C-alpha cells in the first residue's frame, strides 16, 4: 500500500508538471514552431505518457524497478518541459538574469536523466527487473556511470539559449574538456550492450520471456515504420522519433502485466512479413525503374517495372511467409520435416528429449506423455489451455500426448493438429516400447525375487528338517556302535530307530526333489507322468489321456508347466465338476504345446478364480503363453498354449 501511494504521488506530480508545461505555453503565447524547436512538444508528450506506464507497473509489480524508472523518466522530461514556458514568460516580462539562468540550468540538467539513463536501465532489467545473470550486473553500474557522464555533458553545455533577444546560459556551464564529448559514443556503446543483453535473454529465456520480449520487438518495428521516411528523405528533424519513444514503455508495460493479451508471435510474424514485403517492393520498384529507364529510355519503364513486381509479388510473399512462420511456429507447415526431427530424437533420446523435439518442431510451450499410471515425462511449463492427442497402438490406447496451446491462442490450428496426428503414431510406438521395457524389468525383478524365495525355502527345509534328522541319525549310529558289545538289545533298538529316521529323511529329500521337478517326468516322460497321475486320482471320474507317446523334445520349463497344469485341472475336475468322464489332450507342433482338460460335468454358472485356476494362469503367463478356463455347453474346459521357444 505504501509503495502504491508513493507511485500515485509521483504520478500526480508529473501530471502537475504537464499542466504547467501546456498551460504555460498558452500563457507565454508560444507558437507551434517555438514549442517544437524548444522540444516542449516532445518532452511533454514523452513525460506525460511514460509515467502512465510507470504507475501501472509500480502499482501491480512494486518489486520491479522498471515502473519506478519510468516514473523518473517522465518526471525528468516534464521538468525540462515545464521550464520552457516559464523561461519564455520570464524573458518576455523582464525577469532578472539569475531567475532565467535557474530555468535554463534545470532545463539542461533534467531531461538527460530520462532518455540518457532511466530508459537504458529499464531495458537492461526488462522483463524480470533483474539483469540477465550476475555476470551482467556490471553493465548496470556502467549504464549509471555513462548516464551521469551524459548528464554532466549536457548540463554543463556552455552554449547560450536565446530568450526574447537575451542570451542566457546555465549556472553549470563551463568550457568542457575534450574527453567529456565521449559521453555520447559511450552511451551508444552501452545501448548496443543493452541490445545484446536482450538477445541473450531471448535465447536463454523460456516461452513466457520470449513472448514478453516480442512486445518490445513490435514497438521497435512500429518506431521504424513511423520514422522510415526520415531516413529515406534524410530529414534531420527528430520530432517523430522522440514522439515514438513512448511506444517502448507501452510495450514493456503490456509485456509485464498482460503479455497474453494478443498472440504476439502472430502479430510480429505478420508485421515482419509485410514490412519486408513493403521494403522489397519499394526497393525493387526503384531499381527496376532505374534499370529499365536506362535500357528503354522512354516513359514505359515504370509500367514495365510495375508488371514485373506484380508477377513476382506472390511468390516472394509465400517464400517470406514460410521463413517467418518457421521462426515463430516451427515446422507446422512442413509435417515431414517435423516428423523427421522428432524421429531423430526417438532414435537416441529418452522420452523427455523426444518431448523437447516435439516442442521445438512446433514452438509449443509444453508437452507431456501420460498413461493411466500417471505422467511419464514432461517438457516445458504447462499453460492454462492444453490440447490432448490420443496415442493408440494396434487399436489399444496406450497413453496421451498433452501439448500446451501457445500463449495468446485459444486453440491449436488445423496445421498444428495435423502435425500432431502424424507424430502420434511414432510416439505411440515409443510409449508401447517403453511400457514393454518396464514390464520386462518388472518381470526380471519378479523372477529374481521368486528365485531367491525358492532358495530361501530350500534353505529352510534343509536346515529345519533334513539337517536335524541327519544329525540325529549320526548320533544314534554312534550310540548303537558303542552299545553293540555291552547292550546288544539297546543297540538293535537304536538301529531300528535309525532306519526309520533315515527313511524319513529320504522322504524329505524326495519331497524337495518333487517340488523342484516331478521325478515321474524323468522316469516316464510327460505323457506317462500325466497318465500315472490320472490313474492315481480317486473318484467316479473316468480319465482318458489323448496324446501320442513320443512328443518332441520339450524345454524343461514347458514340460513342468504342462504337467502342473494338467494335474491341477484334473484335481479340480475330480473335486468340483461332478463329471463322469474327463479327457486330457496333449498336442505339440513346432511352435507350442497345447494342453487341454475337458469334462462332461453339468455347467453351474461362471467359474470363480480360485487358487487352482490362478496357479494355472500364472504358470502359463510365466512362459508367455495363453490360457482359458470356464464352462462349456458340454461341461467344462481348461486349455493352455505354451510356446516352445522358452529355454531354447
């Protein structure tokens, strides 16, 4: 609140000075020519408009020094402007020389602070209120130093001002040393460094910073358009140039407070395009008239030149349009170029780098890839409006591409959407590949975890069961040997217990071995092992095994999985189906082994996914196969397809 009151107070004082300048000119009876020659018009115009920009920035962004610099700029020029009619009135009414010299001193000393220092400082700090980087901070102090030198050079100018026939000089006037004239070229060097800083800020800046700087570019273009006739006609009068200076503070104000007001990229691109076309037409017309006049030497030269320019205008416009659009909108009018650029990123970068390529190809502020699990990668800062492109692979939606709409635009153009639709296919493939890679990593982690869990189970079984049994057997064997001579009956008893204990240990070993791989597979083969298991199952179900005895050599993992699936399915038939007959089918070709178990049990609705069916599904999935289980019109069916490429 305090800063706002200070800003309003400075603005009110500036407006009071403007009233003094304008009202004083009427009171002093100054004509238009006198007002122009004394720079009353330009100083008043600059001083009255720039503080408006300053108070707006100081009110809404008080921490940004640019607003305060604009207020100081306006006060400096309005102070000079106010002194002009006061001095003119005083000279006409016989004021003493001392009073007039005070007016001239203030007149010469005030305005250099504005255009000589405040404006350059504001542009250095635009748009953030800070230098480009700490390395650029010395330029701020250099600007202050050269600005003060410029003030000293102008304020001590010994040239006298003519007021009503009287020659009046400043109180600060003195014979200036030769080195003081360096103030003007030094200011020019500082201005060039300021421009370099703005270029660096644009190159390093984000999308928002670049759009803010484009407002400044638009103001400079407008100043060039307003003043082009001065440079063409070699007009030395600077009134138009000075009157156009407020365009820069106005552009800075819009850029800081409302940079999204327009699609500044579109405005600048069209301005540059038609500005270049205008200059090209004027230059080409003048050149052709001069050449044709020399060749034809008659009055038809302008007509021929006009026809030639008309024929060349549209091709030149199209070529320039492509150049300008590429600078502001990327390759949206050249989809092949855009897809090629992103394709190069796909070959070597991660998803973040690919999204950088999408943004660069279309000059977009934001791009992200999102799946059902969340955001995978992002590039840039998300704006308020985001466009979504669905990414599909083989009919499956694998994710979404989110792109930010350019600032100042409400939606993407048809050309933008066409390029994004082309990019959607390679991005969907990349997203699918990323998902497969992630799933492979998860599968590897699960495999490692399962292996370690199995090792831990074996360790526990050996340590807790087989180890103590063998240790006890060793002790009993020693005891039986020691008692063989002295107590044969006790030794015989220990030997009997030892046999029982060893047989129990053997059973434990068999159980462990069976858990790793059923021994029947090695003894009988897959078909024989399944047939034995079918014979051992009790119940009222007649089980038949439909398979050739000599199946081709199978990978160990496929053989074990097929045996487990068949036995688990048969167990479910016996326990739950109320069937009278079941058939186990084993068929193998070069690609896969097909296992199916069918029964004639009465259907009783959809099957619940219990432990057995879940085990069958997991064993099939581990080998990359497919399975289905459920009721059929004739009973029930469990079928699994196991690829034979596993383990080969």
